[in-house]
């Protein structure tokens, strides 16, 4: 039976990988991969919603479930260093190799196989906008009268239940200066690039001071300055500079308070714009005390479902969006996050088989 189940999983995974759902460019419609999923879920009530700009969701429901499994079907673009066609599944040495095989079409394939080998209550929410940092699908689902109390997001966790992870916030900050000759006495203060560098120094010192903060096995504040652009040439004082940075807070951090600190590191006359471009709450979501209550509830849920509980993780998932909406949410899926977004992305056959067995048991 296990061999037959894995055969079914790989059949679905081959079909899913073949659909080009790279995001960007976000050219994903309500046909294609969604037509395939619809055809593979006989006996389910299915609704497909197009939220625009490549954001499409499919909700499939059988019976009267109170738990929903969420899987995103979009992938990152394929790196130029792929050695074979990324949209053609290749199986070798105990690995299923293909774009999105780990993140997270492997989980989708395992759920489809499990659904077709069971008859119990079940609900799946497939979405296509997770890689865009523009969660229209989940937002629309949560805004409706969905009736669910629990959510399992099938990101790669090594088939262990993850009940806590960091949040994420991305920011654009712009600095203004005054153009002039670089020999001028005021060049140190007038340069927007110099102000950006000073801001970066203060921000890095602050982040280092947060190394003592802890929550559920996670430590410190993750931070990255991803891009700095500005200036004209070496002998011209830079009139402007643009910086993009991001940070990943613990569930116990106050994200708004962190923004206030980061914004305050800029000289008042130099800061031209401070804009948060994306925010994803941590898991569990809520104030510190509430977050701990939700973490314990998710741990109890994992225990009730017979899932092994893993460590908290540093990467972000949409499980936090379900948590923020009041659902008990956790992350559970096949594969290792270290393989996600890589050239030659893969998921082990053992992980696919293990996930399919768990999903089958939970849906029976």
C-alpha cells in the first residue's frame, strides 16, 4: 500500500511541476493547474476565486470539516543554474527533483493522493500568491464565513509540526541630501548616502542588542539590509539614497515598536520616506501572553493529531495569517526548507511517503 501511495504522489507531483506557476511573473489564471486539481478531487464541493494579478484560490470541501489544509501552488523563478528542465519532474537517488517539488507542490501531491484514498471530512485551500508577498488569497478566505477553527499550512518542515516561527517585515527608507561638490566642508552631513550609512550602523548596533530576546526556541532579531542605491559619482555629494531592508521578529516582539526604533535612527532632516512594504505576523500571532496561549493550543493540536513536534523555525509562513484570524494554526509538510528556492530543488521520496501517510491517517 505504501508503494502504491508513493506512486500516486509522484504521478500528481509530475503533473503539478509541469504547470508553470512561477511568481513572478505572476501569470497564473484560474485554469491550468486549478483545472487539474479540480479533476483530481471527485466528491468535493469546489469553488475557484480569481483575486486578480495572478492570485487565484481553490477551496475544496468534503463533508463537514473544521480543519483546512493550505498549500500554495506558485513557485519562485527558476535559477539560471538548473542543469535540466525545472518543469519536468526527475526522480533519482531517492529524490524527486523539480521546481516547486519541495516548496510546496510535493505537499499538494501528497494531499491529493491522500484525499483519493480516504472518505472522511476534508478541506483544502490551494492558493497562488504566497511567493509574491501579497497574500490576497488567504485574506479573502479569512474575510469570508469559512467556518474553520484549525489550519495546517503544508510548508516543508521535515514532516514535523512547527508551532512557532518568526514574523517578517520589509521596508523602503529614503534619504535626502543636497547635491554639491565633494570637496565642500559640508559633504559629510549633506550626503544622503552618508546618512544611509549612519542609519545602517545604528540599526545594526540595535539588532545586536536584541540577541538576548527569546521565544519558543528562537533567539534574537533577524535583520538584513538588502539593497542600497544612491548618489551620482565620487566627486558629487549624493542628493538622494534609497535603502531596502527587512527584519524578522520573534512572536514576543512588538513590530510597531521596532518600526518606531528603526525610523528613529535616521536624522530628522535626512529622512525623506519610511514605508513598510510588507508585513507578515509571527506564529503564533498576538500579544506576548496571547501568543504563548496560541502556541500551547497548537502544541495540543499536534499532539491530538499524533504529529511529531519540531523546533521553531526562522522562515515565515502564511500559518501566521490564520493564527492572527483566530484559528489554531501550525505548519506541517514534507521536505527541508534548505532545498526550497534552490537550483535542482528536490524533496526526498521518504518525506513524500511519510507526509502522505500522515495526511491519509488524518483524513480517514
